C-alpha cells in the first residue's frame, strides 16, 4: 500500500471513529432529553450513524483507498481533510442548546468531509457512497436545526 493510500485509510478510519462517536453522542443526548419527539429523532440519527459506519467499512474492504486521485501525501495534506473530522468537546453539564449546536456543527463538518472525498475518488461506485453520506449528513443537520428552532426559537 502506498503512502497516499495509507493516508486515505487513516482518514476513512477516523471518519468511522467519528461515526461511532456520533452514535454515542446521540444515544446519550436521547437519554437526557426531556422531549419525546427529540428522543425519537436522536435515536433515528444514532441508527443512521451505524449505517454510515457500515458503509465506510465496506468501502475500505472494497479498496476505496486505491481509487483516490491524489498523487502524493503532500497533495492530500494540502487539502486538510482532517479539519472536518476534528472532535468538538462537550462538558458533562452542557445545556441542551449547546448539545444541539455541537451536533449541528458535527453534521456540517461530516457533510463537507464526504463531499470532498466524493470529489477525490475516481470510482463512480465509491463517489456515489460518499455523495449519499454527504446528503444524509446534510439531512441530519437540517433536522437538528429544525429541532433547535422548535425548542429554542418557537415564536419565530
């Protein structure tokens, strides 16, 4: 495996880790939520993160790292893809409003990351996987924003 492939493998592995963290994040938020509609949505989002993790693992198993079009590790690093996967910490006493804001930011970052990967792969099959993941993360962000508006800005 080339250095470029290893670099992409690390990025996709980090994305898998972030999907696992998102699952845990949504399950914890669901347990702490006082709103039934929020609990249902948070469980749905958690389950979709499991699906995302499975799609990413499958792509790795199918050799997705062989399909990326960067020639050197420097080319990959210039794109700074890992910035999309940075962890946004929460305190144990974070308010529900803060939790939603962090969740929205995480989904926006995941969307940008998957869009970037879709543009970098020379494989139509894998491009489709990343485009789908990007759309689903965008959908998560929208649903979370709607939840935020319903809870914290109901009069607008």
